[in-house]
């Protein structure tokens, strides 16, 4: 059985080869008046093409566009939803990276497609199915400051619905896989279960595309009961930082897919491909009735570009060994 | 008459544009090391002079010669390599340390800069280091079998540097641990590492932490083995004071009253109100008033304007409350 390979969200923007477009330089030039917004848009396009090429050359089955135009994992979407404004920089959990905090100041609503053109442009650059990327509604709420809603459930339902509408627009544009980034599911307590459900139920209802709920950094153990029966296709587990995710394998309903996050996206040390393949075999032995993908534990943007590319190659190598072992 | 409400800063000051330009030229090989250092020394003198003019009690060298707070140290310590750029936000990048072998301190890291700064003023200048837990957490690790093993090796190296600063005459040694606040489950590891780094020091020891989930780490935070913990108070609208009411803050406190993320210059009244709120639950001799965090993200003029407001506010509170420095 072939183990499908995929990445988890954004990818380093900087080139590793001399002569390639350097988005950082172009943005700096734009900020100092020496380049235009059009130049930046072109650099984002070329960076996306390069990120897709890296994945295609390595043999990633389900590539991502790398979120080349995003400043962080929340605000690209939040700033275009009605009801949000964007405030100051704060630290993104324990990653020593930052994001601008969205603030909810009115009723959250979807005003029209936000990521669809990005998706279409990326999909036109590759023959493989591009996995679209969106923040998950529960985490978007937790990352935000709510100055509007009296009741968190109401806010979460509104965000879930709005992101569901964005997902529908992506589906209409041809997206067959959509990744929802949900780091806060790993930090939620059992008491948060109704809130998690309030967010994910409207998001997942009636989805045509396959959906991945990706939970980096910690295992969503405390709230898994609340999402178990929802119609997601795959759950992404960070098995590097959160070995407790192994125990969740037993809880995953039959026929679902688990994206095994077995390559450390937050450390430059390269894994041994055979050891990673062995871990995949362990999962398959424990739950032969599930489908599996192999992925990094989180976004590879926590690494420098050169190391991220090495991880992509190693990921594919490990998946090939695992596929052979488990044929 | 009570004493207290001494004024200081957290550490970094903004680099003037011509110094940033010179650092970039140096990185591209277009400016010599000597020429860059000459400029860094000149600008450090200016930063010290302006702190004196404003009337701060305890000064810093401003760290104008440093880039990232972990990479600066890692570049000078065997056992570390430095990565290619990693993004921190938007279009901001930094080079991150990678532990590739046993980490050691082979030579002084900051002592010469401290001596230079102290020679420029009669006021005390703080020695400024990055703590072992933060150095570990903000680095990649290709060598050590565990996070704790790496943190404890760093603690040894940082302790040697702290002892050298003390030997050189530093009366205040600040060992910053901003990463401590984001992984509550590792607080005990951070306590052990910082305990080793500060073991045997007679100088007043300080640690700065920020951006954390204080609901989870307070009051365990008080276990950090230092004399003073420096906290951002203004950024959280002084919410921490409620926690101090239910569990008294038992150490000296670096009491942050300026939002370093905002371009806005605070009014004297709002800073005064923040200090007065603190005096409801803290003793003046516990309190060292300062900005929430390093000022390097502000413009030069914003930084000094904010500090002037802070010092003026402290003077008024001292006068009204009969507190002396």
C-alpha cells in the first residue's frame, strides 16, 4: 500500500539557489520605494512556483502552495473576513515566531473568496492536486481577541460558517483537499469540547473536498471525543512533539486517514528514513483499518530553506521505504 | 522615608539608521570590522549619555553591537553553528543557532563591552546575558540527547560569563529568559538551569520574561532563582496585579510601564496611574520601573521620549508618596 506524502502548511520563502527570485529582497525594495506592489506579486508567484517545483522534484503526492503571500498563519484570511481587524504582533505559541493578533469587533462574515485565486494560480503550476490551506476556526478564535461576541459559541459558529464558505469557494474552484490548521485543539481542555464542536460542525458540514484537521505541537486528546464523529477525512498528528498522539490512533474511526507527522519541522537534525518508515509500520500494525499519509510535524517554515528542502527529500524517501515494507 | 521606584530599562535600544546601514555594509564585506566597532562605540556612548540626561538610575549599554539575542552569543561559543535565515514574521528573518557539538564558553562574551560602558558613567551599568533555557529553546539541536542536557551545558557557560562580569565589577547581572513563559511544563527545567547560571553570584541577579500565560506559570514563576523578575505590566493592562493580590509577589520586580509594541508615547498620567496601582500591592523598595521589554523595535526618538515620560512620572510619584531613590 502506497503511503501518500504531503506537507503541513507554509514553506520557507527564501531561495536556495543563486539567481532565483528572492521575495524578501523584493519586499524590502518595495518598502523603500524601489519596487512596486506588482513586483512583489510577481515575486510571490515565482516563489510559489519554486516551492511547488521543490515538492514535485522530490515526489510529494499532495503539495501545498507554501503560503508565499502570507505574513503569518492567521491574518491573511482574518483581515478579509468581515468583523475582524488586525492588531499588534504577539508570539505564536512557543515557536519564537510572531503573528498579528486578529480582533473581532463585529459580526464575523464571509465577504467573498480570499484564497481562491491563490489556489487556482498554484494548481495551474502543477499536475498534482494542490492541498488548499486555511486556518481552523477554533484556533483562529483562540488566536484572536474577541471584543464583540458575548458568547464564545456564537463567535465560533460564525467563524466556522465563514471559513466553510471559503472552503466551498475553494471546492468550486476545484480543490479536492483542504487543510485546516488547528494548533489550539492540542491545547484545549475537555471543558472546551462544546466550543470545538461549535466551530467545526458548520465548517465540515456538506464538504465536497477531503478535509484535514491538522494539530501541530500537542495532541488533541482532551477534545477528540467531540470531533470523532464529525465528517473530516483526515486528522494530522504531530508525533514528534506530542507522542501522546500515538494513543489517539486507537480512537480514530475506521476508514479515516491519519497524517503521521513524523519528521521534525522544528529541528534541523535530519531523521533516518528507515526509522521513520519503521514508525509508519508501527501505526499500520496498530490500526490496519486506517489510511495513512506521511508529513512533517508542522509547517516547514520553522526551518531555513536549505534544511526544509532536505526534509522534503527525506520525507519522500521514508514514505517509499514504508510503502515497500507495507505493500 | 521609604526608598524605591528605581528606574532602568530592559536592555536593547534602537539602532540609529546609519548604524543599521553600517552593519549591513559590514555583512556584505563593504565595511571593516574596525570601522563598524568604532561606530558602535560612538553610538554606545550616545545611548549612555542620553540615559543619564533622562535621569535613569541603572543604565544599560543598549546592545547596539548585537543582532539577535541568542545568535549574538551563539556566534561566540564553540558547539554552535548558525543557520541560514528563518522567518519570524512577515518579511523579518533571523539566523538561528544550531547546537552541533558540546557548547562551551572559551572566551569572554560581553565583558569588554560592559567595561567600556561602565567606564563612560558613574551610574551602575547592568551586565546583560541571555539565559540558558531561552538559548536552548530558541536554537536547533543536532547534538544533545535532550533539551535539559543542552540547557545545563549552556547554564555552565553563562555562569562563567556572569562570574566574569561580576569580577569586572558589575553590580547588576540580568539573565533574560523570555522563553520561560510559553512552556509551563518546562518551568522546573528552566529553574534548574538558571539556578546553575546564577549559583554563587553576589551581584543582584535579574531575569526578564515576557509574552506568557501567567495564569499558568504564576506563582511558580517565583521559583526562578534570581533577586528580581522583570515583567511586562503595561502590555497586559496591569492584570498581573490581581494575581499578586491573591499570591504576593515575593521578589523584587522590574515593573514594565511602557508598551514597547506601540509607537504612541504614553502620557505621564497613565504611567503614574500604572505605578500607583502597583504600589497598592507592592512595596516601593521592591519596584524597579522600566519599559515592558527591550526598546529596539521603536525609533530612537520614540524610545527616548517614552523613557522621559517614565522618569518624569516616577519623579512625581516619589514626590507625592515621599519616596527617595
